């Protein structure tokens, strides 16, 4: 009987309305209302009782790294068939924007002067598909179907973690790979038995390589946007692996942490500058957006921080995302808020509201990044979680849309909770 009463309570929390009680978000793991900011505020979270259709971005990430969402193609015909299936699914799901990973590592899903063709496209780094240009085809297919195409790049990552150290890994790359040509620009971090390799953000050669890569894409393709993900400096402490660069490329004699943030700032502001100039020349706007880790900084460490207690991109990755927004260096920001409403140290409502406050008064659009893959991962991430998050977003004027991570999780859900959760999102978005 006690279990039955708990179940009834769980059902009533999100749907029961009365003149004296407001509909609130439940903590599905505890059978009571979720706390607005987890450990930092216990107030309940109001939840709208209906979704109001409005003009908004509804996007999805297609991850090509490790062929997560896109398989190796043996021919142009196979590539076309695979991509057309993606576009058809986006149409049925009522999506209007695609964020396709065209540079998963230091490589390319397009013919490039600066980067070799991706191993995740052809099965081997380097080579080509003859006269076929995959990116030109993808952009044209999206245009035909009124879907925005955003070219998703990782600016720094050289590998996706490997058992091979730098001296053994770099020779496996194409001779066209920037990391192979300039090994001195590659930083190496060992964690356990694996090695992470990434381009040194403090090296001027690296910055120019990133600028060249972005200019090539923006000049040669009618893309709607350039999109950076959340990988800047590593999530792990990198210690002193960049000391040589710090000594050689620090004319202002900045402290280490400030110098690292300035290195990333230069890339963000430089890409913004270049895209503004190219947009003026082409007569059409090419957007620049970043999808950072969801927490900029915790309030306990800075007065401008959020009511959170998790890892902070400002201090760990040296990514000052708040500055990029306030400086107008991005056209949109898409924080990855991959946690549920009832999370103890990164609660969805408090963090989303912090980002709303951050973009308020600027021209920067706010899109929220949601984690489809989390559905069913715990009792806190129930089948209703994304549905509730989209309802919550719907009443926030600062939020201009959502991006879901990722394609395969949405169109090929892997557990019953994910299946049910995706159905709820589909039904909600069909109201558009």
C-alpha cells in the first residue's frame, strides 16, 4: 500500500492543480517536489501546464567522431543515401536545424587545404571521394528542406584518447594533418593508460590554423553557422605541460590561468571578427555559436556564478563563456545543461535561469543543449524529464530554442525510458 500511495503522489505532483497549489516539477526519485537549485535552494519549481507553439530553433547534433551517428561511406552514393535519411528523419521530427560535426578531430568532412579528410568519413585519414564534395551536398540538401546547417568543429582536439603516446600517435596521421606537420604545437596529457593530445591554445600557429580552417569553410560553403563544442583546454588538470609555450608566447606577462583564458578568448574573438567580415562580403549572415559545458562558475567562487557546485569551465577549461556573451563575440550560446531538475549540485532550473540572466540585455540568442542519452540513466532522469525541461523553457523569453544531443539517441532510442521520453518530445514539437 505504501508503494501505491507513493506512486499516486508522484503522478499528482506534476499534474494536480488547485486554487491554492501550483503545478511543480517533481523529484521522481524521492516522490516530492524537486528543489530549485538542489543543495543550494529548496524552493519548488513552477511548471507551465501547457506548451505554447512559437518560432524557435529545434536542433540536433550529429556526432561523427567514432562514427557515433554517421557511418563510414564507401562511395558518394552511400554518403548521399545516409545523409538523406538523416534529413528525412529531421523533417518527421519537426527539427529545423542540424549541427553536423565536420571536424571531429584535426580533420575534415570536406575537401580542405588545411585539414585531411576524416577517418570517420572514409575509414582512413586522407584520400577523397573523387569529385564529390560531401559538405556541399549536405548544405544543399538542408536548403531544399528548410533546415539550417551549422558546421560543428572541435578547434583543438587531435585524438579521442589513445593508448599511444604522442611520439607513436602522430606518425599514424596523414602528412597533411597540422599536428603531424607541427608536432611542437601538440600538447600531451596522460591519464591512467591513455593519452590525450590537443593543439596548444597558447601557440600563435594554432590560432592561425583555426582561423584558416574557419575562413575556408565560411568562404567556400553557404553554411548557416560555425559551431564550436565544449572542448577547449582539457576537463582534466593539465599541470605544467604548456610551460614552454607560457614562457615563449606571453608578451603581456599574464599569470598562467589568465594567460590560458586569454588564449581561448583570442580564438573566439578572432573567429567572430572573421565571420563578420566574410558575412559582409557575401551579403548573408554566417552565425557563430558555442556550446560550452553548462557551468561557467559556481556562485561560491564568484559573485557572478550560478547556484551550482560542479566543475567550472572558467577555472578548469579556461573558457570564459560569460565574457564571450557579454562582449558579443558569439551570435548564440548553447550551454550543455545535461542534468535533471532534481540534481543536487547542477539543477536544471537554477542553471537555465542563470543563462537567461547572462544573455539578458545582449543580442546573443540562447539555445539550451539537452541530453537525450540521459533518459533512463537514473530515477532522476525519468521519461518526463526532457518534456518538463522544454515546458520550462517555453515560458522563458530569453530562450530561443533547444538542441538535442544526439541524433542516434533520439531516432534510435536504446532503452524503454528513452523510447517513451522521445515520444513525448516528438508530440510536443508536433504542435509547432
